[in-house]
């Protein structure tokens, strides 16, 4: 059950920092907390998709309204 939805902008962070925040969001999703992360690298999205499958977490990646940025929705499974 989703408790809340946090929005985190890590577009100015390094790729390792963005990946670290994605890992944190996946841990939060396992506790029922959904997160929206704004990222600047498709590599981070490529990292996140198989990880989310492994952890049985919903992960949706879509283009952001800002060119070159991506929106990643990480949520617990219903």
C-alpha cells in the first residue's frame, strides 16, 4: 500500500549519485513509499529497470517536460 509520493530532482548530480538515489527509492518502495525521481541520464534508467524486476517493484520511465531529462516513477507493487 502506497503511503506517499516523494519527488526528487537529481538531474544535477553525478551518475553514481543518481544510481544511489534510485537504490534508496527502491528500498523505500519495498516499505510502501513511492518516489518520482527526475534523472538526466538514460544509463540510470537502464540500470533501474532490471533492478526493479529483481526486487518486484514497479518502475516506469518516461521523458520529462525538460529536454534531456527523464522521469522515473518507482512504486510498490499493488
